[in-house]
C-alpha cells in the first residue's frame, strides 16, 4: 500500500508527506525520499520510512520503489537534466510493478510556449508511453515565488517587473500539496490530467497592494520593458543566464500563460484556493 514521495526533502514534497499523515495514511505506508536525507529525520521519528534517492543513482530508485503501490513523482529542480532524471524514476517504477504514478507538471504542458514546459511535456510523454496508470497535476505558479519581490518591495517600495498587465493565478504550495493528497487518497484519478491554479488571476498592481499590506509601507508596481528589466537584473548582479530566464518568465506572464482559468484546484481541495494576501502573510510568517 505504500506511497513513495520524491522531493520530500524539498518544500512541496514535505507538504505532501505531512498532508498524507494528516489525512490518516499510516506513517508506515509513506516513504519519503530525496538526497538531503538529514531533512527527513523528524519524519522518520514519526514512523515514516525514509530513503536517500538520487535520480542519477538507479539502484537508489529501485530500492525505494520495491513493493510500492504508488509513486508521487515531484518534478526535480535541476532544470535541463530533468527529462533523464524523471525517465529513470518512471522506468524504475514500471520495473518495480508500481500501480500508479502521480506527477507534478506545468500549466498546459503539452501545448504552451511557457519557457519551463518542455521538460514537463517530455515527462508526460514518457509517462503515457510507460503503460502505468498516471495522474498529471499541472501545477500553476506558487505564490511563494513572489517572496523575493516582496523583500525587494520591503526595501525599496517597488516591484519592478516586465509582466505588463499579465495576470497570475497563483496558489501557495500548500494548496497544490492538498490537491496531490486528495488524488493520492481518493479513487478515480487514474488517466486524469488536472490544470491546477488559484481561483483569482491577479495583476501586479494587485500584487503590489497585497505586498504593501504585508510589509506595512506603500508599494508600487513599476512596469518596465523586457530590455529595461534585463538591465535592472544585470545591475543587481544576476548572472546573464538567470537574468534572461527571469525576463523570459515575465514574458510568459505578460502573454497570460500563468493566468489559470480552471477550477480543478478548488474542486480537488473542496474549498476555495488561498487568496494572494493570505498566502503571502503565511509565507512571511513561516520565514
Ligand atoms: N509551480 C511553481 O511555481 C514551481 C516553482 C519552482 C519549482 N517548481 C517545480 O516543483 C518542484 C517542487 O517544488 P519545491 O518548491 O518543493 O522545490 P524544492 O524545494 O527545490 O525541492 C526540489 C526537490 O527535488 C529534489 N531533487 C532535485 N534533484 C534531485 C535528484 N537528482 N535526485 C533526487 N531528488 C532530487 C530535491 O532533493 P534534495 O534537495 O534532497 O537534493 C528536493 O527535494 C520543483 O522541483 C520544480 O520541479 C514549481
């Protein structure tokens, strides 16, 4: 009956593991895995099985998946290496006789110019070809991604971005984790692809207003062109690759690629998604 959760040493996977325990899944049925296993010690103390898994180490995948019923494959964080890493995890799951895989993907992954989508699209294709029962959770944007902007605004009173009037239907990681827990603990999700996004798609003027509430000072959104944005980021010391990536993501936002539009997240949660202001407050309180 066990559920192997990858990325449990990271933010989302940890929330999924905790959500499974809160939902009443016996700790002995949960296997929390990642590379930095020292981060799993408290979970081990609660009876969760833990294991060191590196996607690059096939034996570690085989050992963790032995006897498992479900693989919760939280997408990896090493952009550019993820297709081979996910392929190893999927192949190990098939070899181990795992009954189903739940995978965290990206919005409209099979049909979007979103800069981050290609590795997710390729992973979804591998999953479809694997013959395994699969549920795809196309996670939208985390509200926590705006914590650096919040800290910038705390210091300067500005949020500088090249998103234009683009809207973002973000939700906190806890909401996406809640949807994963719902899929893992209730029947009928095999073969389904869910487009998960927050209920409200906000503008950066709304972000500035929410951030202003949290940091306790007036905050304005300063819209800049992509070229100006690149200069601002370079001047702030970002390396060229990272600066280009941030500007590309803002371009995706400007084009509405993160604007959501599906009720799948609220439907899986059985409640409205967490509003922007509440999610920012919680993220700041959590440190
Ligand atoms: N929707 C969004 O806004 C958004 C934003 C950022 C990322 N993401 C995606 O969502 C995933 C989860 O988000 P998060 O915030 O929880 O990220 P995170 O805190 O950075 O966690 C990433 C997890 O991936 C694991 N991992 C990375 N490379 C690995 C490898 N080679 N072998 C085994 N495990 C590996 C890490 O394990 P160790 O730490 O133990 O190495 C960690 O547990 C990310 O990995 C990324 O794919 C989505």
